C-alpha cells in the first residue's frame, strides 16, 4: 500500500506532497491537471519507468519539470511481504546520452539506506512487493485507455497476462534466471575440461621427470670428461626449462580448480535442473487452483452490471471469453460493444484481485488497485453502476481511481482534487 508521495520537479509538480489512505481515493480534476502524473510518479518510484497506453515508454528526461534541473520522487509504501514501511527516493537528471537516475531505499525513518543504486533498489522492491513491473501493469495499474486491454489480446496473450496478474510471472522470470545460470555453468564445465585436456595433451609430449634427470646426469658426465663449453651450457639451460614446464603443468593439473571444480559444478547444475523443473510446474498448479474462483467472481460481477442484457460470462480453459445473451445465445467478445468490453475487463480484473485476496497462492497479494479513467466509454446507465462497483471493492486494501466523473466522487472514502493554475504552475491540491 502507498502511504505518501513527495514530488519535486516531477512533470507539472514543482513541490507537492500527497498522503494516501487505506480504502478508496478518487483523484479528480480537469484535463491536464496532473492526475495521471501522480500515478506515473508511483510507477516510477517503484519500478524506475513509466509506461503509457500500448506500452509506450516516455523518455525519463520528459518527466523532469521544464523549468527544473532534476526531478525527485519520494514514495513511502508498506511491503506486503513483511508489513514494514519503506521509503524509496529516486532522482532523475539529464545525462550525457539519456537521463540518469539515482535510487535509495530506506526503512521508514532510517537515515542510512538499506540498498542504494537503481538496479539493486529495483530488485529489492520487486522482492518486497512480490511483483515485478509486468505484474504491476497487469494486475495493479490499469492505465488510461487500457481498461479494455484484456479483451483485445489473443487468448494466449490473455493467459500470459492473467498469469502475470496472479503473480505467477515471477516464476517464469526465476526459471529463466536458473536456465541462464545453468548455461553458464555448463559452459564453465566445458572450458575447464577443455583446459584440462589441453594440458594433458602437452604433458603427453613432454619427457618424463626421469628422462629429464637421466639427460641431466648424462650431460654432467660429458662435462666431467670434456669440460664445460657454451654448447653444453645451452643444453643445460634447455633441460632446466623443460623441468620447470613439467612442474608447472603438473601443478596446474592437480590444482583444485581443475581436479575438483568440474565435479562440483556438475552437482550444482543437477540441482539447478531440478529447481528449474519445479519452477516450471508451480504456475500451472497455482493457476489451476485459482481459475475456478476467478471464473465465478468475474461471472457474478458481470451479471450484476449487465444482468439486463446478458445471462452469463464464461471463461474457458484457454481463457477464451464468451458472453451469453438472455436467450442463451453465445455472443463473442469481438461482437460486444465498447462499454460491454469495459465491464468484462473490469469484472476480470476485479475477479483476479478478489480471488487472489481470498485464495492467494504466491504470497500476500499487493492489495492495491489503480484505475485511470475506468469509466471512459460507459453510457449513463453503466456509469451509474461504476461507483457502486468501486465502493464494493473493499476486499482490495487500497483503490486509487482517477476520474472526471462527478458521480464517482461520492463513492470513495477520500478525494484528492486538483485545480490547474495555468501554464508552468503546479495545480492546487485539495483533500476532501
Ligand atoms: N516535464 C513537464 N514539465 C511540466 N509540465 C509537464 C511536463 N510533462 C507534462 N507536463 C504537463 O503536465 C500536465 C498533466 O498531465 P497529466 O497527464 O497528469 O494530466 P491528467 O490530469 O491526467 O489529464 P487527462 O484528464 O487529460 O488525462 C499536462 O498538462 C502536461 O502538459
Ligand atoms: Mg490522465
């Protein structure tokens, strides 16, 4: 859950603090007043990037206020994994080629950061939230104009998005990480074995220690009868060099690196293989457990909204979605209207959130839902339903809704109202 947001020179905000509460909060204000910017700051604070509709990623430099030198986002959040409160502080400043960022993560109130640097902070936040930015996009943050995204995807893509929503994408990421490590280990074993073979090959062609000692003795005999000469000295130094080479190769061949390491690596890679197989099966098992709950939650919700037009919403095993009209005729999602689409999506997202909250399989759910203009495309009758639906989202700990809709104001526990102040000035923020 998000507790506090401090923005300095982040887009239109030159210096503004927001306190966010448990329950539902509406962010209201006219076009261009800075509503979406607040959500983008949350995304940036957590994941170091901002994604817009259709996965467009604006350059981070665009996030710095036109009149400022650097942007600062400070975000307090409670980690679902341990219920502790953290503060993440990120800055954006123009770099040589593109914008550069700094990042620090503190336990709330501590002076010394727990983790510093963009990548370590990114990794730590993913761990604390139990979700990466894909899961955040799929489950938590419904961007402006993206509410009908789920129905525009192919069933396969939809399945993968729903996997992300269930927090199962993390297993895919882990599995690929293990696979990558496995490839590295196999390569290392290969190169160690190659070195060993190479050394053994050289060793084969070198004379044995005994042969070298004999040659050395024979040379001494010659010296004792014919005396020393420059030729003999050359031969002597050659014999010494051969002796050193033999010793070096023997030491290398018996070193721990070459004699024990390949075996150790082989054992490690066996364990990694088992781990990878396990990680690959977890999502299927988890998804199988969740699927019936998601189906029934989505169907109940959809019938509540569209009960006057449709009798059912059915999600099959391939995540193909069908609607049934009052006469029981199947209506493909393709044929549904824009408003109906919005409701199917809303139902599905809420269903996944609810099912996760009740029957979470992969750790505590994030417990937060962010909706940017969920009512876009709904007619008046459906709009009337939306406030109730949002007010009924109490299973999710924190709901943040951005809206123009006056109707929504009364249905959330808190309201942040933005009044634009004209070009280059940050809006006046009012809490209600
Ligand atoms: N780097 C920047 N510096 C200053 N202002 C900026 C910067 N980038 C964007 N803006 C302005 O911030 C304003 C707020 O944009 P935002 O997307 O948050 O509006 P919104 O309230 O969501 O509007 P809508 O209702 O149209 O979706 C816009 O007017 C935009 O021009
Ligand atoms: Mg907006």
